[in-house]
C-alpha cells in the first residue's frame, strides 16, 4: 500500500510498501491490510501505527495524529489531519497527544466562546444603531 499523510499546509510523509496500518476512531482501533475494501474513517487524536516492508527503514513506525480523516482507495491510503508528530517512543507520543492536541481543543473552545461574545455584541450595537 501507499500511505500519504497530509497536514493543512504540507505533506508530512509519503510511504510505499506499507503492509499494515492501525488507526484510532471514536468507535475504537481498526486495522487496514492491503486487500481491504475501500473505506473512510474519522480519526480521533491518538497513535497511528504503520508497518513497512522494503529495503529502507522496514519495520513499525508510530505517528501521533490530531483529529482528521483516513481514506483508503485501492492501494492508496490518504490520512489528512490537523497536526501530526512522528516518533519512535510510544510513551512520548502518547504524552504529546494528550498535551498538545487535546489542549488545542480547549483553546479552540475558548476562542469560539470569545467569537460568540463579539458577534452578539456587534449584533446588539448594530440593532441599536438601526433603531436610532
């Protein structure tokens, strides 16, 4: 299989000779083997595991991913996520997922609350201006 990992502004990795992928969704972990039917899955923050066979860098590799989507069509697997970190140590990657990706969600919620307050203030002032 061919694995391509996309971030919003760049391609993080392109791997060929991938023989196994394990990804995490809100329904749990699932695996993809080369002859699996085409599928689409929504990914949650977690660890993506893939195994490659070949002459260069054969073996398991780990990738901490933020939420995103996985699409498998034929031999190609496309993973598009908001953020990702490559690493070899699972403990370090788990901490990175917890600290960085889940913390960003809290920051986004705060930002959305602030935007909602600004929008309601703008609408209130605009309606007062319209009444005058």
